[in-house]
C-alpha cells in the first residue's frame, strides 16, 4: 500500500521518469518505511524500559547461575540504547554487586551489537527471519564471548575496585501509573528519533549511492562468494570504522544486492557497531589494555564465526 | 535542600540535567546546594548504574534519564 502511494507520488503526481525518479522513489520509500519501523520498535522498547532498569537487572542476576546471568545480561543488552558512557557505571555497578564478570562482558558485547535500531532496520529491509537470526547470533556471541573473556581475565586487569554494596542494594523505584509510562515512552522514542534521523538519512543516502554508482562486480570481486577471506576482511575493515547502527544498517541491502554475501555484510555491520576505538578509550578507565585487546579479539573472532555460519546456512 | 546530579562525566546528558535543575530551582524560587558528581566511586555509593541521576538530601530520586523541568519540580515536593 505504501509502495503504491510512493509510485503514485513520484511517477504520476510529480510525473518524473528515468533514473532520478527511481532513486527518489527508493529514497522516499526506504526512508519512511525504515523510520516508521524504528519509531514503532523504539516505542515498544522504551515502554519496556520504564519497567526494567539496569538496577533491576543487577538485583535479578545476583546469585543466579553463570549461564542465566550471561543470558539475562545479553537479552537486556537488546533493551538498552547503547551509549558508551553507560558502560562504565554498569561495569562498576555489576562488580560492586559481585556479579560474575562474565555477565558484565555479555552485556558489554550484546548492548552495541544487538542494537534495537539495527534490528529494526534489518526487519524493515529483509523481514523477520534475518532480523531474528541476527539477534540470535548476537545473543550467542554475547553469552559465549562473555564467558570466555571472564575466563581469561584476572583481577589485575580491573583497575578500579569498588566496595561491596552493603544494604543488599535493592533500590526503590517510583511506581508510575500506566498512562504516564505510555507518555514517557513516547517522549523517549521521539527523542531517539530526533537523535538518529540524520544518521539514518546519511546511511540511506550512501546506500543509494552504492545502488547507483558502484559497479555490480566490484564488491562481488573482493567480498563475494568466491573469496573465502571475505568475512575476515569485512570484519577487519569494520573495526576501525566507527558509526552508529543507524548509519551502517541501511547499507546492508545495497551491499548484498551488489554481490556481497549476507553473512559477510552482517559481520561487517557487527564489527562496525560492536567494536570501536572510542569505546576502547572509555573502557580504559576501568580495565587494562591487555583485557581490552582480549575483549576485542574474542568478540572479533565471534563475529567472524557468525559471518561464516550465516554464509553457510543462507 | 542538598541536590546532587550524578553523571559518568562523558556525555552531555549530565550537563543538560544540571541546567534543567538550575532552571527548576529558579522557577520555584527554592534554595539548594547544587553539586555535580562525576567521581565514579562516589556515584557507585548511591547504587546508581544508569546516569544521569538526581540525589536530593542523600536519597536517589531519579536515574537513567534526563528529567524535564516539571519532573524535577515534582521531585522537590
């Protein structure tokens, strides 16, 4: 229905034809579709967030088994809009509550990777199957990665130690009436949209440039199915790039349509959003370089494996 | 009244929250000692993991989100 409206607007109402009309059509169609879906998903997530806060998670995980802790932390990572700034208080808060380090790392891996905006955009462009698979693999990487990082880290790698939380740490939460939650979720969803819409436009714009100007065999030649190292190259190229999911996710569709395999494209996206230099700088406040390097390499290897797995099953 | 705004000292949210609290104080004409806390160990002592947070007279009143002026004024009550 939306497609035919855009058809009507571009081809009949504006009476445009040719390649410019096609790009305009692509841009309007994608832009509105992606932004609407993001708005819906962010709204739902903001609403859930009025019930679940980081402190809730901390109190819940305390004393649970390592697996449950990792899994909960990873799932919770989907629900939190990732700001690198929040990773430090979270890291310290968890260690203060003496929650196993593995859960903390699961969260640190999951939060940027299973970004709700990335999931929304994948859902908008490829449907629920790809979005679900991406999320599932993201969760597995987070759970397993958290476990391994915790195994290889020692107490010397943690630079700040906080005193054990006395008073059980239970925090009191203000009870909000339902309509207030609805309203506050709406406010935060609007704020998120306001923050990211320019990045989405940039992403869709770069995407349409790839659509129009990059020759079809260029990407296929270097990162297509014939190249067994495609995933590896994509991940290594993606780590130094720092961009939010909002910009990189709209690129996946054009990249795959130019011959990149889906797994390669998704690995690239995971590497861009999950591992970044600014995040490393912030983590430096609380952990040693050794641990940060280990953290990044373990996540990098995880992402590469996910990419190959994706390429095999799709 | 003693108000502390807790932050992680890395994004602009805490700064924004400080400004809003100042505005709320001038709107209501209340007097308060206003302080910004970015020392992480001190922030942790309040059991706060999501910033910015507002502490009034030693009690954590809000966390994890920048409150607007009306919401801050409601905390003064």
